[in-house]
C-alpha cells in the first residue's frame, strides 16, 4: 500500500531554472560525503591481498605493470565516479518524481511524492531542492505513518461475574479489522494459573480487510477467588497487540442441610434409630455428592434384634467381639446427584455399639468441587437402658422378644432381679427366670465384658407352661 502527495516548484523569474532533489543541505556537506566515500574506497582496495579481476584485465590488455600501478588506476577510476555522482535524494520509503528538471520563466513544476511504508511505523526524512541561481537549497520535510492492519476488539473488557469452580463457562468476542489490509493474528499464550483455565478458538487466523472473526472463549476455573486477566492478540504488521481483559470471581456451588443439628436424643445400646434430613442444592448446576462421617468405624455394628433372631450365633456363647471399631452410622442414600435447585432426602440410622455421648459430623463431599463443603452435627446419648416393648406386671419394663401371640400377653417375671455377682471378662454365666401367665419362658442371660462396655444378651428358650 502507498499514498502520494503533490507539490509545485514555482519559477517567478524571467529565466529558466534547473532543479535537483539532493540528499544533503549544502554543497560543502555533499563534497565532504564524497571525500568520505573516496577514502573508504581507497582503504578497501588497499586491504585486498589478491586481485583476481585486475589480473584478468592485465592478461586481456597485455598490461605488464605491477599491482601497485594497477591498484592506483582502479582507485582513481572509482573516485572519479564518486566525484561525478550528483548525490540526488534516495530513500526506500519516500520517492520523489521527477528528481530533476527545468522550469521555464514564470512557470511551475509539479512534483509527486510517494510514501510506501514497509511496517506500521512513523517514518521521516528531508529532501533538499537545489535550484540554479539560488545559493541555498530548499528543504522539504517528509513524514509519514505506516498504517498496518487495524484490528479492534468488539469489547475490550469482559466481566464474567460469579462463576462456579470446575463449571464450564462460555462467552464470545469479535476481532474486527478496521484497516485496508488483511490482518494475520495469533493469540499470545498466558502463563498464569488463571490464564491456563481459558481456551480460545480459533487461536490464530487471518481477518480480511473490513471483516471480523468471532473467537469463542471457554473457561473452567480450578482456583477460587477474584481474578482479572489480560489476553493479547498479536497482529502481523501492527506495533501494538489487541488486548482483552477478562475479570470475575470464582465461587464454590452451595449445598446446605435443612437442619443445623440432627439429635437422636437418648438411645439404647444395640438398637437402631433413624432420623431424616434434607440436602438442598441451591446452585444452577447439578452436583454429585458423597456423604461420610467425621469419625466412624468400619466393622458393621451389631443390631440387638437381629442378634436375638440368630439363636445359633456363636456370640450367644462367646460374646460379641470387635476387632476394629464398629460402623455405627448408616446414611441412605450415601451418594448421588442433586439437580439444580433440587434436594435429596436422607435417612441417617444410628445403631450404637458403644456407650457414650455422640457428637459427630456428617460431611458432604462434592465431586470436582471439594471435600467437606457442608456439615451436619449428629448428637446422641447411648446408654445400657432397655427400651420398653411390653409392660411386665409387678416389675420394671423390659424389651422381651417372644414368638407368636405371646408377644401381646401381659406377664410377670419371677424372680424380678438377677444378681450376676462377680464375673470374669469374656465368660458366660447362666441364670433362669420365669415369665408367668399362659406360658413359661426361660431367659438365659449371657453376660460378657469387653474393654469398655458391659453387654447382656438374652437368648429365649420357650417351654410349655
């Protein structure tokens, strides 16, 4: 691409004027430059040790002089050419036409100056017009700004607002070529942690003059917090890149329980108790969750009702032993996916195999988000008290499991109290009592001890009254 301007040289005299466009402001500076070039030529020729071209000339012309005479002749010839050089203006970017000519009396000459920039830079030079009959030369200042591809962004700043961590976010921006040249562009990679979370498509291309290119931006953050990141698009032929600023804040999705605390109250050792709660997803994206306890064992807990039904279980004779801590809490479901703005009802069952005050935390882990993003406190008080299932006349209340219709019969115990006396750990003692009424029931308590808990297991054997 090039541009040109036109100027005129006016001859207001009555004689013809000759003009030339010179590179130097005065004849003295011009001659100084000629002397400098002559000296350079002389130094160049003297420094040469071999003269292949001159030797060929010697053979052709039959010249038998020495090399010094030949060198002197060649230098004088080249210096003569330098002296005869008019030292006209010459430039790679600015071209003046015509470079010389004649102007008749009271006439003018039209001069065309062409500007042909190679890059998108600011160029400048000075040409000097030497006119016959004029002592000083007329300076002409030449300036131009190289105009490369002019690429602009449809928006220099994008504010993504609040975005969720590890959640894809897509937006778009346009690169617009406002110039008269095609614009090859390339995105300059970013090395920051946040910058690596962005992907651009396409990352390079060519935008036609007056055209545009849509660039799709995908963002999936892995770091929480606010951010402001600059992305640059380098444009060939343009000294400055197109800069896009993207800012926003990365937050974690929100889930919460409908209760601050799940209290089981007073519970009996070995009996399961169930409470319910609700986990709500208040974010606009689906979340995959998994529930876990802050502190719980791995061996399945013993349910007293199930134990009574298994009358052949060796634990009736040897006692129940835990080689690892029992898993006393069970969540149903313990994992799943909650839809946006949805919820999941959860049942939490506690079967205490230890006598203690429970204060545990149920934690929520979200896939791809983090661990323990929500917490529910679970409390309970586990004792050795036996819950009331049927009332025995004349004595305290016991939970007595008897088969068939007998479970609805009001009965009495004889004796009402069993004193087991001193008992060595992990050993059995057998005692008998009768349930009086329409049948006789013998209860055989097996008392065993472990390091922390005293356990009494009742295995009924029915005999007819």
